[in-house]
């Protein structure tokens, strides 16, 4: 049962005896007549809920370190009546998944849980969470706006936020034997972002205006289509001048060095004559095999966001080029290789794709223009043979 007492320092404290344990919580309130009245009413309410077996510690003391102990005792006393709260089960699920994931991905899931899912669903028992809860929350996320009135979260971002919820509830339903509530759930349709590769003239313009310190960095990206994380993970040991190969073996994501994502991403890129001279310049000052080709002043891997903010976008503006993502260096490399009539299978392997399908789905319209394969050759042939001469 619950009671209150006044500590020697004059502060009101709650005393709760339940499940064979004593729980004490300070209110921080001085023992004034008004506060004592509040404490009496709270104790009365707690005792009523204890008698009905509906008392939940977190409802009264949500920030207490004793919440977890109380709920463990409650679960042990009534194993068939109380499933865990979402936040507790989410923590358990997270620790079970951690060995399967890279640290960078683990950190992303933790942020989604802490910033979105726990604040919204944390105080619900897992068997109380319904599809209605999910869909209403998703609607609120989709209506969030930036200061300029544009959407704050894309459909892809919302799907990414909600994915842990789907996984957590699937496991909870299986382990606590209740119907999985999201059987009819469908993820939001994700719109693919449009590519905006540069033309050859735009590449030349960009490289002409970029700071000399970053010329070789961007030359490498335009010529190989390497991802930012792959370029930032390049160390001297990955450059084989004897066989003229760049060996892509690791990434740098959020400052963490990890292995490349997929077997296809683990690849060797040929070093042509232009890159050979460029990489010689870059590697000449390096003295150890684990030295990064491109690093900050402290020798640490580059930060992708800072490169975009401090180098890429200012250079675009300086060169008078339209704004686009740094990732467009990858699209540009793909388009220019295909426009030069390189074998699509070679280009696909260069980019680390699993097949050539993506090349034709994304880059075909740009290749037609870059290679002047826009149907004009057909028109010229027909005209030269007077096929459509007027009668």
C-alpha cells in the first residue's frame, strides 16, 4: 500500500509497498498545507489502483530509475496479464539486433527510437498498440513542415523512422502471443529523387573553379563515380600503382571506418593515365599505409556533410552552376562513361551495382543527350534518302 511521510528536511516523500518491495520517491515539495493535500489525494489514488491491480509506476514517476524494477516484478507476478511496455521491449530488441548491424546503422536506429518512437509509443503496452496508433502518428509526421512551408520529412524518411516499430511489434506479437496489429500496414510510396548529372562542360567548369587543394579529390569522384564514404575511406594501402588499381575495401560513415556494404561494392577500379598522375600527387606526402588519401588537418577522415557545405556548394555557386547534391558526381561519372560508349557491364561494375538494370533506368535519358543519341541520326538518314519528300 502507499502512504506519504515528511522527511527531516521538510520534504514530502511517497512510501509504496507492493510486490514485497518498498519503493520510496521524493516529491521535492515542501510540507505546506497545500502540498500535503496534494500528497494525500495522490496516495488515495495510488491505493485505489493498487487494489484494482491497475497501478503503473511510470504513470506517477515516469523519470524514476525504479520503473524498470517495478515492471519486472509486475511481469513476474502476472505473466499472463501484463506484456512489457513498448520502450522496455524496444530496448531489449535493440540489444538483440546490435551484433547484426554496423555501428553507424545501429546509431541511426537508436536516433529513430529516441527521437520518434519512444516518445510516441513508449507508455503503451506492446499488446495495446494498434494500426490506428501507427497510421495517426504517420499522418502527423507527414504534416510536419519546415519554416518555408515545405515538408520536413519525405515518405522515404518516414518509412525509415517507422521500420523499427514494425520489426519490434512483429517480434513482440510472436513472443507474447497476441495478434500482430500491422498485418494490413503498407509503407508509403517513395518517390525517387531525380538525377541531375553534369555535362562534360560543366565538369570542366567546376574543376576550373574549385580550390586547387580539392582538385584531385573531385577529379577522382568525377572519373570513378565512387561514393563519398568510399573516397573518404581510401588509404594509401588501397592504391596499387604497380597494377594500376584502386581497391575499394572500406567506407567511412559518421567518422567510423567499416567494411564496404555489399560484395559488389568491394571492387577494384582501374587507374587511367589522368588518375595515375593525380593519385601520385595525392599520395606523395603520405608516409604510412593507413594514412588517408584525403583527410582533415588532423589526419582524420573527411566529413561528408562538411564537404558539401564548405566545398561543393560554394564551388557550384562560384562556377555559376545549378545547385545539386554532391552525390551527382557519381551520376555524372556514370553518364559520361556510357556516353563514351563504355561497356554498360563495365560501368555497372565500376559503380558497384549488382546488375546493369539500374544504369538504363536512371541514366538512359542523359546518355542520349550526352552522346547525341537522340534520334537525330535516324532523322538525318531518312531525310538524306528523301523518304518524306512532299509530292
